[in-house]
């Protein structure tokens, strides 16, 4: 499943944790655990958390973004 996650991020460039969890029908914590080795290898990076308008109704997973790192 890590390879599928890697392929998804290569294709979509950026994705929120919520989108990844929904796409892979998995828990957000399980997706985070799969992202960890990809981050460690420098293939994926976590982007700074986005700020919402302050309504406090957004799930934290929808504000947590990850991005595929392209080598130049």
C-alpha cells in the first residue's frame, strides 16, 4: 500500500491527509504511519498546516497537507 500511496502522490502532487485517508479507505493515523518512511527518504514532505477561517469546524486532517518531492 505504501507504493500505491507513493504513486498517488506522484500523480496528484499535493494532497490533504483527509483526501488520502478517504481515497485509501483508511484511518488518518495509518496513512501518517505509511507517509513516515517516504518523508524520511525525502520523497514526500509535509507542508505547513493551512489556516482556516477560524470557524473550528474543519477536521485537522483536512488542513494537513503532504507533497511529492520532485528531484531536480
